[in-house]
C-alpha cells in the first residue's frame, strides 16, 4: 500500500525536478567517452549519520546525475571540466546544494552530502486509521511527532516523545519515578469518569490504557524502535476508531526493514540525574522557634498567661518538648531531602540491524535500559527485543511479522500520600531535629511517635530502603499480517495480533519498620500479586485504490474483533517469624483472592478518501462498534465523520503567487466514543457482605447482595467535534503553519451519580452530563537561516477552554475528593471540570478592629478569628464566615495555553538544539501544605510559612501568611485558596549538542557513521510554584480531582552523553 | 491464486458472521449477577446473612455508641476537637454535614433494602415453606430494628418496604411517624411468629423469636404502650431460653458471645480482613498496652462515675477504670471505658461484639412497664434479679414514682455503654433536664433531641427530603 502510493506519487504527481531525476535514472550514463572528470561521494543523514541509498545527486544545469547505491555512494562519470553546482535530494529530506565544484579532466573530485530530514513535508506519509496518506492530502487534524529529532534525548517511554511537540496535546510529566507514567490529554478533558487518555495504537494494534504514577502501558516499548508517531485529533480522524476515539488517537509505527545493505547501529548513552528542585523547609533551629511560637499562640488563645515560662506549660498543644527550648543550640539539623535524594546514573544500550533483500526485509533490535532513580532504592530496568520482518511471497502476496518481547523490573518507592508511609512527603515534613540513624546504626523512628501534638512521620530513608516493593513485567506484543493484491487496485489484508502482559508484584515491610505510632519491632506485612492480560485482535480489510484521470479514490472497508481477558491474584501475609525470608511462605496468609474480567469488541469500518484534481479533497469514515461493556439495549453504536479539504495553492489562479507553496483549508465534523466504562457496569452484580455467626469467636459466613442497579441502557460516551483548519506553506515551505479551531462536545457522560440512599444504594451509573472543550491550535515551523549555518524553529501553542454544560438530573455539582476524604474540588455547570473548591482568602486580619469590622469565623466558637488569622471572602454575604456555606471555586487546574518551542542551530557537523515547553494560567492544589504549610509546626514547615508569618500588627510579615498556631484558629487550616498556587511554568526541557563525526575519520576506523551528543534534560524551570513540579496529578486520570500535588516523585535533571555508531 | 482469494473471503465471512450477540454478551467470571441469583434456599440464605453482615458497619453498630452513649451524659471525648464528627455529637454542636450522620443513614437503608429484596425475591425462589418462613422472619426483624433506630435518631424518615430496582422507583419523602411505627410493630410481630426460638451450630447468633419480642417490647415502651410492652416482654421471660449470667463481667467475654443472657448481638471477629470491631481501638486510652491505636473516646463522664454506689463495685470494675500501667511500666491516670477492651491482634480490629439486646435489659424493661401499668409491687422482682446479680441489696416497697427513678438509675449503670442511655432519656422525656444537670454548658434545645437529616441526602434528593426543624 505504501509502496503503491509512493510509486504513484513518483510517477504521477512529482515535480519536474524529480521527473528529471527519474529520466537520469532511466538513462544512466555509462560506457561513454571518458574525456571528462568524475564526481563521487557519500550521502548521509544529518542526525543518524547513516548513509542514504537511492538519493539523487545531479549536476545543476546539466543532464548529468546519479543515484546513490546501497552504501549511499554515488559516482558521476565523465563530467566535462568546469565549475558546477551539485544538488542532492531524497524524499523526506531537504535538498542540499554544493556550489563551486571544480571538475578537471581525468581527475576525481569527492563531494559528500549530509541531508537533513524535512519534517512535516508535504509528501511525507502519515499513518491514518487503517490507511496512509500524504500530508498534502490530509483533511483531518493530524500531527506527526518529529521522532527522529528527539533521538538521543534521554527519553525512556514513547509518551514522553509527545511532550510539547504537538499542538493540542498536553503531556504532563507527573512523576519522575523510574518507569512511571505521564498523563496525556488531547484537546482537553471530556470525560468525568471514563478516562481521558487517548487510544494508543501500536503497529495497528489498539492497546489498553492503564497509566498511573507507577505504571505505563507504553513503558515496555523502546523509543529507539519508533519510526513515526502520528496524533489524530479531530473527529474525522478519530471516528474510524469508533467507540475508542473520543480522547484522540496516537498511532505508533515501529521501524521496519529496508532492502539494501545491512545497517548495523549501536547506540549508547550514559547520564547522571539529580533532583531538579529542592523544597525550602526549615532547619532545626528555625523549626524549634516555630514550635515555640505556634504553641505559645495556642496557649494565649486558650487564655494562658504568656508570662508562664516555656518549660512550665502543660497540655498537648501547649507543652514544648525540652529539646526544643533552646533553638540556637540546635543548628542546622538533618536535611532530609539530602538523605533521600542522590545523583543516580542512567544508561541505555541498543544494537539494531536493519536491511534485507528486495523480497525479505528485516529490522531487529535489542536494548537494555537501566535507570536508577534520584530517590534511594528506586530503579527501572528494561530488556527489550524487536523483530519486524516483511516478506514478498510473490508479485501479489506479502506477509509480515511484528514481534516485541520485553521484560522490565521496577523498584517502587511510595513517594506521596499518608505521612506514615510517604518518602517524598516524609522528607519535606520530617522534623530536622532528628537524625536518620540511632547511634547503634539502626534507623531512628523518633518522628513516628514524638511528643504530644506532633504528627507521626515515617523515617523516609528507612521507608525507601527497608521496604521492598518490586514489580516485574513480561510483555509480548506480536502481530502477523498477510496481504494479497486481488487486482491491481484491490488489496486484501488480514491481521492477527496479540498483546500478552504479565506483571508480578512483591512487597515486604520488615519488622524493623515503624507502623503508624508503633515503633519497631512491628509485625511484618508481605503481599504478592500477579496480573495478566491477554488481548487479541483479528482484523480484515479490503483496500481499493484507483486513479482515474483527475479523480483519485481510496476506499477501505474492514471488520475487526478484539477481546481482552485480565486475571489477577492477590495474596497477603503477616506474622513472619523473622525478616530473613520475605516470600509469603514464611508468614501466615491473611488474604488470598483471584479475579478475572473480560471485554469484547466487534467492529465494522469503512473510509473513503477522494480527491479531484488533487485540489478538492473529501474524506468520509464510519465505524460501527458493538461492545460487551454496553447494556443489552444499547449494544451497538455508530460513529460517522466527514471532512473536506481545498488545496487553494493548486488552483490555477495561485500559480502566479509564487511565495505560497502550500495553502489548504480543512473542515471536518464527526462523532467518536469513549467505551472505557467498567466492564460489567450495566449489570447488577452480586458481591460479598459476610457475617460472623456461630459459637465462640464465630465463623465467617458468606452473605451476598446486589452491588447496584442494573442498567440495560448504559452506553458509550459520545463526543461530537467540528474542526476548521488551515495549512499554509510559504517560500518553498521554509515557513509552514498549521492552525486549527475545534469545538468538541462530549455527551452521555458516564456518571456514577449519587442517588438517595433510601434506594439502598448511594450511587448508580447513568449516561448523563455534557462537557465542552473548544480551542485553537497553532503550529509554526520555520527555516530561519539556511546554508552552512542553519537555524530552524518549531513552535506550537494550544488554547483550550473546558466547561461543564450539563450534569445529573438535578444539575447538582459533583464534589471531588482529594486528601483522603476532604472535598477539594467541585464539578459544576458553567465551570471547568474539577475546579478547586474552598474558602477564598482575601488577606490576613491585622488588628482586632479589622476582625470586628469584617465577616469572620463564628464569634461563639473558641477558635474564632483573631489578628494574624485569615480573612476570607463572605461568599453568601451573611456577614460571617461559615465553612459549609462560604466555599467557592478557587482555581482552575487547566492552563489557558500550553506551548512548545524548539530551536536548532547547525553548522557543518555540529548541531545545537534547545527545547522549551510550558503552560500558563493554571493552578496547582498543593496538598502538601496540609502539613508543611499548616502553620501549626506539628511537622516541618515551608520556609515561606515561617519567614512571611504574621507576628503582631507591628510585624505583619508578608501580609499573606498567617500567624503560627498549634491549634489553628479562624478556619486557617480548612481547605481554602491558600492551598492553591499558580502553576504556570516555562521549562528548558532539553538542550542537546550533536556532533557528527566527519565521514573521513569515521571510515578510517571502519565505521559507517558516528554521532556524539551531550544532552541536558530539565535544565531549568521558571515557575512560582514552591513544590517540586507544577505538573502534578496525585489522583491520576480522575477528572473530578485533578491537579493535586501530594508528594509525587520529583522529576530529575539529567546530564547525558551518548553516541550512535553505524557499521 | 484463487486459494488466497478464498482465504480472504473466509476470514471476512467468519468475522462478519460471527454470532455477534454471543461474542458480546459477557457475564462476569468473578461475580454473579442478579439474574442468576435468588433461585434457591442457599441463595436466599446468603442474602439474609448479608443483612447481618450490614450490622457491623460504622453507620450501624460500629459507632452506635456515638448516638446511644456519647450523646448522653455518660460518655464524652477526651480530646475535644481531635475528631470533629464525634466531638460535635458529644457537644451538641453538630451540623447536617456531619459525616457520621450520612454513614448512619446510608448503612441503615442498605440493610433495609437488603431486607426488602429478600422479602420480595423469596416469593419466586424454590425452597420449603419452613425455611422460607425463618428467612422472612429474619428479614422482617432486621428491617424493624433498622427502622426503629432510624426513627429514634432522625424522627420521620422515608418508609421503603419494597425492592427498588431503578432510580425511577426511589422514594425520598419522609413518611408520618405513626406509619413507620406501625410497620416496625408489624414486622416484629411477624418475626416473633415466624422465627425459631433457638438455633444451633453456625446459626447461633441469628435472630430468634425472643429477640423479636424483646425488641417489640422496647418499641412499645418507646411508644409508651405499656400493656403491650408487658405482654411482649413476658413472652421472652416465659420462653425459658434466657437467664442472667452469674458474673456481670462474663457478659462481655468475646470468647463466648452466644451465652444465655445474650438475646441479639452484632458479631465481630478480628481476622485482619475488616471483620473486627473498632471499640477497643477507639475506647482504649493512648499508650494502653495491647491496643496501639487507643484514642480514649466515649470516656466515662464524672456524672457516670458518681452514679455508682460504693457497693456497685462489680459492675464498676467491669465498666470503668481510672488508671492503667502503660507498656513502659508507668502508671497513667486516665478514666476510660473498659467494657470492650480486648487486645487488638490487628491494628484497629478487635473481637468485641455489640450487645443489642440482652436479658438484663428485658428484665429492666419489664419492670419499668409493670410499674407504669400500676403493677409496681410485681415490678420489684425483675428489678431485684438484676440488682442481685450485681451484688446489691434488693429494693422493696417503692412508690410508683420512686420505682421509676430506681429503674432509670439501674438502667444507666447496668447498661452503660451499650447504646441505650440517650434513647432511654428520650423516651422518658428526661433528656433536656438530665443533660442540663450533668453539664450546664450543653445548653440543649428541644430541636437537638433529634438529629439533623444528613445534608448529603437532602442535596441528592434535590430538597425532596426535608430537614428537621432547627438545623
């Protein structure tokens, strides 16, 4: 198929220049008189350094030229003596000219070319659903990721490739955990409970989602094996994926073999990572001061006499531990962040062989990645193999095989969450007065059960080092296809694929750990789990492809069946006699269970691409999906789309406008669905509610109840989208611009709506609710300076607006729960999904008069507002502040815009590239402030909470920070806008310096090519956010509670050197 | 190459003609669905057992003490402010958004719905009539128990007595109080007729006809229908299945919860899987050996301590202590409630069970009811049986009003921390006066005698459910 298109392109629609080249190829110049000189040389790729077979080199203004052979070498014989300009070209690459080549009779002159890949070129093939198209023929909004440009960046997972590269795609690097996932959203958040991750399709196989902070379904894929990543954004592009297309689709194509000489490449990189940011917290001396002040304020609030000496104060919140009475004696104390962070190495090696004959082509690679995390004891290792083989069985029949087994091992540390179990939160909250270890070398758990009124905090170093949490994953993705040309225009193709995924987890908490306030020895706990997924796909398509004069028609019809079965086993044990044996055979099993779940999907699909005069383009697609997840009354859904394009630049009247090389208008409309509702949500299932009955301690007797209502009408979520787009190329595409406007309305949202409990249930799944995402996207690529010195810029920016249009039957808001059980978010009509919700801080009460004259927290309460407490907005205007009634929306988790900017500068063999990305106009819910920003000093505090604090009307601090108080008064510690911080950031995400070793030297050491590079990742972040990383999502893909930072694994800054060698 | 064409055609045909509905109709391998359930005796049995399973939840008997004891004059919170949902109940400062209120509402209606489902589905299941009658009786008893709790806590509530199968069938408006009580009484009468008098083996602990009659007596007492109460309670006493244990402290021995004094008990088992009770964890003082999470909640008030006479030592030592030796060997002064204080083998999980109904309660109710119908002389005997077991002298010759005070006092001591006190104060109309005497700072108002309807439920019904006055 691709070859067909390619040939058709070459033969029919090629530029006069290419025709000239073809003519040259057809009439090779050999055996002629030898009175002229000879020009020879090698054509190589600027980035990979590999040679380019089949490139054309011509002598400008003559009919002479040659194509490169398998080794990328060309020879032009018998050139008349003189001075010439030579031009080398190859599809997908930018032309290169070398002027002033002097040819003398009988002499040989060597001219080598280094060609740069041209990204987003008009003839570039783009993978669309179940077909391929040239970029110029696209009618939908589809972006390609410049995968080749990113080669060498220390990127370990494909989703990271998308970061900042494509307008409309928001990738948040929410964790720096080795092997951890990102969150990816295409054109906003449209679903409340069915997930917002796009559909990933690897070599035609749609894989199941399942990102979270520790796991990543793309983690088993080696990014170096990727040939192309195409992102389908509008409904005309995604509707062909039917009930899975509404969140956008990411199509990943892996490298396949090319006929020609065997290319052996070896890539290696080694890097050192460090924590990119430290959170500023108090040292021991400052902490002791803060405790004294906080407890003194609580004491005075309670009616205590401030003249009572510190050491004589009694009572939980007032008593000051002896060791804190003299702060100046304490000094710096322990810097817990120093203790958990480390400079850690990361290394990656890959060996790949690519080549084949005309009839059998192969790409085989093997790689090993070892990334030690910046937090002690965290690590990710991946062994991956890939074998992609294509064979021509006859003139008409072809087959192919894609096979990629991988094995990975992750050592996970619990970064965030409860202070009793969190390494990162533990490090910022642990009291600096404690040492990591006791004098006898054992871990010091004093912070787990310190004096009255201090929070129990696990020793974070012990938590990281002593608790084992290992996850292993074996994954085998494989598919085989066969193709047969039924006629010259009709191609039949059948594919069978399987994605087998097997994960194991082993966890052990030894007796040497504290548990809550209980100090060691504690009862050890071990768990073991397995998870296995078998996902198979069978697909058959017929493709009809015909050009009739000015009409160009492509039709695909197909049918697919897919089924996934997941099985899980969980075992828990405790009462281990010692810590020597940590597998569960040593303990007493307390829990064991296995689970199995399945889904199945049947689909029929069709697409028609029609072009008239290569100017008027029309695409229509339709898919009909039947899913086991939908209710019996709603089992099948139909998802149509239509799109049109007008290539104005091809119109006769545009011929004279020579500076416009490409101009296209696009418009599309379509529907796609989201089928990620729970597997059996339409059924009323029976679940266990056991009872204890019988004599003595009793027996557990099985009881069974329905877990909810059945709903036979339950169905997919539907999103309807229109897209208007413009593609513009100027000055031979030295400037190319793509702009899109879209409006996507997601309806029939699956909501687990709250229902009156008098029904016996608290929630029921219903298809109600509507969310709008609309916005603009702009991509601009410019070739600013060409020649020996090159400067290219790629820029993209996206604006998305998110608004809830409809909710449950009564339109009642849905409250999102962060921090365990506290309401932190609201989803209500007219506001973005999952807006932050709480009291709105206006300032700090400076004087008694101010408290008197403004609405304040209930006067009758013992913890009424006093000077130094927060002044909140009286939202309901009743003259007082009531927590329940004065809450309002206090922030938006979604940015006004996100952008990515890449500049690359090249001079001969050296290239320097900067990649900046950022997001502006969004807020982060910094839940860490629950402890480190609570002004109570029962854990360590942010320096800002101490230095900016209100002390007295004469020492008002920074005017934003309340007084310290162990018993926070005036609602200071309730959910309010003090938790909400501006998250806007701009990050210099990558700096890369490439050096292409000159071919003369390379050849002298028996290599074909060699590239060396140095990269700095996450070099610098400009942000006002005081946590580690403004890209946060504690609750993963939960769109009811987005944007929470509760101690995620910080991202690393890394310095990497690497080399790519071609043999 | 016709074979290739044939092959392709076959692939297509197979895919398109695969019986779509069979391929797509999936039933969950790890869970049964309602369509396959409620077929026979063992299905219905499991559905009934699940109603008992509901009773352990926080909103049912897990924190019933918060309503029965903490709210009253006998229990308080040691660290006010430490845990607001409970402190607010103790201090009469609670608001409709209190989390425990909603948990209570939800748990009770879950139990009611499970009972309704059993009573509906049993009609089409295949099982013999005697088995069916026992299950009907159990479901009716448990439904009556839950409605009785609900009306005492929230006053009028929506009365739902049939299975609800879709959101369109939900009733959320509050029903008249008499209608609810009529239903409770009818359920308990049905239960007392259908239920067996006793069980053996693993059925021990299921509801008996004695349990239904005891609860019926309590309902009548609450409705101040004393003659009916006397009749119902007499059925229990004359059944011969129950007696007072010799030692008061044996009542709370978790190793033997199915003893002769127990009439209906909510059972727990600490097995590390969420089947244990949190009583010892919540009631034990901090640093108490064997109970690492001790939080000193529901602490005995000084009012309660004063209520014990010096002769009442056996019951005092089984109920209250004022100091303990911590794991470091230090003597710590702290009042705490020790009726449920057993070692917690799993953090937060104990074996302690919750005595919903026991024979001493029945005897005291009987004594009270006899006194109210004017049979004061006869009423002395059941009261004295309880006093005698506690090692106290018999009372005699009390006037009707004197006897009334005496039986109130006896209930306060005998049944302390078993979830009765607040409801006893309510049904005898003494709550405001007693609370004011205990601690004037409570300063309670008439509207606080019933709890607010949970705000979450009002919100979710769009206001169809009305709030109680004063909140």
